[in-house]
């Protein structure tokens, strides 16, 4: 890899450096390029090997008669259990219809029929090829990025840490060298693969969150990890909420329904966990709407036309992350974050279904509009040095411990054990969960099983400090 340190002297100008190649990062890159800026996208895998690619759910927006951004906001806030940042929710829902139009203009084809998913009071979920929405959006954006001459893509390069100089972020340190930029956007995804049962790709380990924390940026709400109710028991393969929206039923071992299939995810997940597992009956569903997903279920050894398939919850979505404002700025100058690795506070204590892809598009674009206005780099920068040694050791034993002690039901005894984990993000999850002495949304403490009004605030952690609670407007 040619380092931009040397290239700066040769006149190369980069307005934004994007770490990660999911939907949030690609949207930001295209936004900068559209306005005449130059972008470098750094991806540790191929351009389409992100968590976004695997997202089966749709993208929510008020797009039908009888619906409105106000109703979408109300559903989001109810799901968030009193912890949603109201200004972030307003931005999300008000901009949603325009962002759907943007995706269509880029070439994403949505089905004409809007879907209904858990927590939504209206059918407002846009799907592409049934349960392939994330994949279709990612592929369209990746093609656009590759065709855009103002965007350079560097694949197969792992970023090890942030480069700071003069109290600001000035780029990153990668495996092959340092890369400089006046603005750096972390779009590295979440941390769901830290749990043994997960719907996430194996690389979703919270690396961007750890890098930002070690560089001095605040992170928040890491105790809030959403567990998807319906992953295939045998493999953890995600069975999209769209299936339940289309009529799939959850049954117990006696073939009886035991919960509202479209209740918020934390409610459904704990109802299933209380029974150990459940069966998802797809026989009432028009399975032709989900051809790729039905094929994968058959490949796993089940025939959904004949009998229900066994499902159980799995770690799915990281609600917390790097604290940002509504334009992606962190509290470390020059550093931005968007998508699952960021925490705007929009999701509160429980993400409303299909707001995640929307979050990527809305806040990725806003970061792309804002970041290029950063001041140019100084002529002389502090040497990048070696990234802070992290000593992280993430293995099967730690993942099992995360599932056991920081899963759907937690308590102080288990969380205290995790506070000595050999990896940073598990320790931050445990410290944040210990500080939140209540149950709220996806965070359920057996020893503090009710909500506490005084804890309707965000759990913020800064390097070397204990968690504090902050209220964001």
C-alpha cells in the first residue's frame, strides 16, 4: 500500500478517509464525491463483505397513505423504552422518504408492497428481493463506488488504530502504513460476533469502537445489544423479521402460539429464551416472496412447506458505539462515525425493526455532507507511531462467556467476571451493564428487573473513566 504520508508531498488530496465498506461508509463516500470531494475507502475485506450485505430486513420509511414521519417516530420511541434521542429520531424519520428516493435513483429496486414488521403500527418497510434488501443495496452502492473516479478503494487492508496529531484525528495506521486525511469516518459495523450465538459475520468484533475509545473518543450504550428472536437453532442463520410480518407464527413444543410475533424484539426474544427454543411456522407465508431465504433453509436440512423450523435468539445488533452528533462528529476533532459503530442515540434501548439500514443511509449521508469541511491538515504532523497495544484475545471461550454473562438475562455476578475479560469491548459492555442497575429494552438484569426513571439516560464511557449517565436532547 502506498502511504498517503508520502503522497501528500506529491499533491494528492483526500477529503475523507472511510474505514469500512458497509452501507453507511459507501453512502458517505458517494455523497462526498457527488459534491466534488475525493475519498479513500479502506476495507479489511472485499468491498461487499460487510454486515450490511447480510442484512435480511428491509428499510423503514413512511411511504404509504395513512402513514407519516410522526407515526414512524412514535413507533421508534416506544421501541426505544424512553431512551431515544428525540432530535436524532426526528432527523431519521423526516429524511427517510427522500433517502428511499435516493436509493431508487442509484438503481435499487424495491418491491411495490410495503412490509409490516415488529413494533411498527403501519406497513412501512421497503424490501428488495424479499429478504435480500441489505445485499441489494450494498451491491448497487459498491458498483457506484467502483465506477466513481473520485473514490479510491483499498481492499484487504486492516486498520489497526487512529493517527492523532495536535489533539485531532489526522488519519489511521494500517497494517501496511499510515494514511492521512483531514476527516476520518469509522463505518466499521458492530460487535455482535463477540457472542457465541450470533447472526453477524465473524469480523464484527467492535474494532472501530475500540479504536475510537483508545484514541480518546467517548463511546456509549454498549450494554444495549439487540438479540434477534429468530435465528435457526442449528446454525444461527438469521430468519428475517419480514417472515413474521408476512404471517409466520411462533409455536412452542406443543404447537401452540405463546407470544405476539410482532411485538418488539426484546419481548419476543425473551419469550423464546424462557422456553429454550421455539418453532417458526412458515406454512402460512407466501414463500415465493422470499426465494433465496427459503432455499437457504432447505439447504440447512429443513422443509418449511412441511413442518416448522427450530429457532432461538442470537446476538444481532449493537445499539451503542462511538458517540456522535447528528452529522457524525465524534468528540475527537477530525473523527466521524456512522452506522452500527456509531451512537447517535436514535435507537434508545431497543432498535425498531428496519431502522438500521435507514440509519446507515441517513447518517452516512449527513457525515458525508459535513466531514469535508474539516480544516486542512497541518504541514507537519506528529509521527503516527505504533497503535496502542490492545492485547485483545477473542476466542471461543470468551464468546461463550459473553453469551452466558451478557446475554438476554444478566446479573452482577456474571458481569463482574466479564470485567476482567482479555478484550476491551467485552469489558466495556460489562462495565456499562453493571452501571445500569435496571432493566430497560434489550438490557435485562435479573437482579434489577424493573425500569428506573432516573436511569433514562445514556451510559457514556471515556478512556480511563467509569461510566457516567448523560441525557441527550
